C-alpha cells in the first residue's frame, strides 16, 4: 500500500492513453462507490471530488487519481488508464510497475504495510417460518396450533364478522405489532411463526 504522502506528490498530468475508455471505466467505478471509499480516495490523493468528476467527464486522468482509486477499490491501473483492456488481479506490485513506467521511483519509505481487513460481522438472517417450526419441538407446535384452532372454533358469529371486516392495513399493523412482541416473548414468537406458516400454506 502506497502512503498518502507519496500519492499526493505525484504530478497532475494526464496519463490516459484512451480518453473514452478512461471516462467509461472511471465513471463505472466512482458512480456506485459508497461514501467511505470515496472519502478514502480523496484522502489518499489530496484532491477534491470535483477533480475526480472532471476526470471521468473528460477522460484526462492523473497518476495521482489512478493510484488512489486503484489502491482503494483494487482496480488495475493499466485498465483505468486505457493502456489495457484486461483487468488483472490487483496487487501493490502492479501499482509500483505502473508508476515505474511513468518514470516514478517508489522507495521503501513510500510503502506502508497493508491494513488487515476487519473481520466482517456475521449477518444474521431471520429464519423462515418452516425453519422456525422445525426448530420447535413438535409437541409445542402442535399445542400452539391446537390452541389457535380451539380459539377460532369458539368465536361467535359477531366476532367472525368483525374479523372479516378487518382491512389490509389493520392486518399489516397487527402483524408488525406481534413481530415486535415476539422479540420479548417465546409464546408470541411461536404464534408469529404459526401465523407466517398459515399465510404461506
């Protein structure tokens, strides 16, 4: 990884060999890039956002921009500069070679140790109703279902009419409510799983 001080010292002269390709490739990388990565590129290059935008609008790009972008997103600098149509796997050696081709000398003091990526937190995926039902003891699920069936069969005609009159919005609100309650109550959690199961049945 090249140090920010070194990248900032690179000249602001155009190094693109194909303006059209550079415009397309730089825009394709920059436009969807999340804000933290954009800010990291700007910090490495010492430039403002307008300088990057100008580059992908004109196709004129400096080594400073290419190196900063390549280093942050892992893009082949030769590809960005329109010098190659093939994107090779990124590594620090490619950056050093790219700069050597431009007559820049990269010394040992210009390279910093690459930071180890932070371990990604595990993304918790909510189980499907079928998975929830499978995780529950069969007796528990059966008991809950039986209780619901009994409750339903004991409803009088007037109560059934009221249930049938419930609007879609009311049902959505009720489902949201029981979803919140399920976070704090095991019985509500089981009931929610059964509701989801019945909706999918």
